[in-house]
C-alpha cells in the first residue's frame, strides 16, 4: 500500500539559512531517460561481523579486517583514506543476591584503507558507538551510553557527543540541557557543511517497543538546550524514524521509517518540507534500522534488510538492485565524493 505524504513544518534553523542549497539544486532533477548512471566509489560493510569492501556494483567483495565483533555503524573519513567501525564486548557481573547478567560495551576503532591490518582505537571508554565524521575530518559525533558501566542503573542513558577524532578536543554533549533518562539521543549524522547534526530522539521506555524512537531532530552542531517537549517537537519534523543520512548536497535526509511494519526507506526534503517513503519492501524483508548511505553522486541509496542482504535503489526508490545475497551482511556505507 502506498503511503500518503506527511507534510511537516521545516525548522526555523533551516529557514534562517537562505541559499544554503541553491548551488546544488540542479543535481536533483528527474532521472534522465534510461535512468541514472551506475554509482562509483566503494562500499564498506559488515559480513559475519568482519569488515569488508566491495565495488559500488557489488563486485570484488573482500575482507579487510577480521574482527568477529563488528557492530553498529561503519563510516568513511572525508578523504576516504580511513574507515571507522564499532566493535562490541560485554562485562559479566554477579550480584550478591545471586542475580547478574551481561552489560554490552562498545568502542570505536579505525583502519587505514591502504593498510587495513593496522587498527587504531579511537575511543577507550567502552561506552561509545555510531560515529559520524565532520567534513574537516578532525572531529566526530558519536553516541555514548552514560550508564553502561554503572550497575546501579537499570536503564541505558544514550547521549550524543562531539569530540576530536582521537580524543582532542575532549568530547562535549550536544544536549546542553540535563542528561536524564527521560531524554535519549542516538545515531548522529553530521550535515555535509558541518553546521548541523541529525539525531534520533527517544525515551528509555520506548527502546524495546516496536516503534523505538520519537523521531529525528535537526540541531545545531554546537548543541541544543531544550526541555523534553522542545526536543520532542523537533523530532516531530521526521517522526517515528531512525538512521539519518544526509545527501551529499544536504538537501535530503534519508532514513528508516519505523512507523509501520515493514520498516521502509524514506526521504525528508528540506526544500519541499515533506517526508516521503520511496521504497517499501515486502513483509518479512523490512529494513534494519541502521543508517542507509548515499552514493557519491547523490543518485543512489544503499541499505540492509533483515535477511542479511545489501540492496540499492535510486533516489526515487526505483531500479532495485541486490548487491549481496541473503546472509550475514549489514551496515553498508558508500565512500565519499572525491573533491579535486
């Protein structure tokens, strides 16, 4: 069933930046006769929780990092020389009353594409995941679970931080209000100009539900100080959604629509101020909630589904291509545009 468009007022923040997208609007026209040309670049992805690369058409898949612990988002540096990825672990604990369990832990790591066996650890706090580069390549936004190492906390406390790629400058919370369990921020995506961050907004009581987020909010990269209501109002712009991903020119935000089953691929158009589902899979083949990724030319979007396949469609939701078979594949991420 085709879904109706959801018209939503654009943020005053975007309205206050006239001409922000004018230079690249011409890129987003109707597909030429015969369709868009094939995408270029490479795609990094997780296979069996190891880091792999393939060409943009799915050819030449090869493993570059044997991890067995890959989890969460993969991201290329702006110059395509480095790839950040997340690895998970756990802490086992036994309580005096006989209870206990496992706490999931995460850190961010980096590898040079030309020397993938040389792994560097980017974060060392065991609570960090979901990195997103700023265009300067010196900073990242990422998610931290502030209660991960505190056994007295029964619920996670996810917040988004911005810091130096290797710890300098020190990370700062983009939530300039109080970091409380009532407000949880996840999966940041930095805009192409580095001025804004898209974050998924939720509450702890929603995270185990079929619709685990309130929506995606667009905030200034320097942070936003607001009440729970003000954050919720921002998230209403792109409601019940996850996995934000900016188009290369900043006009669109691709994301996973989780408002219905199956989860679908959708776009928010900042110029036209609307949300639109562009690809709705068959039931049972819905998308994973991780971020989709744009091709360097902005004409194709790659994403993963719950069957462990990596798929690609053009930005109109047409010309579906299966890049890998059903199996252990997830978290695909296109390399970035190459600037002369």
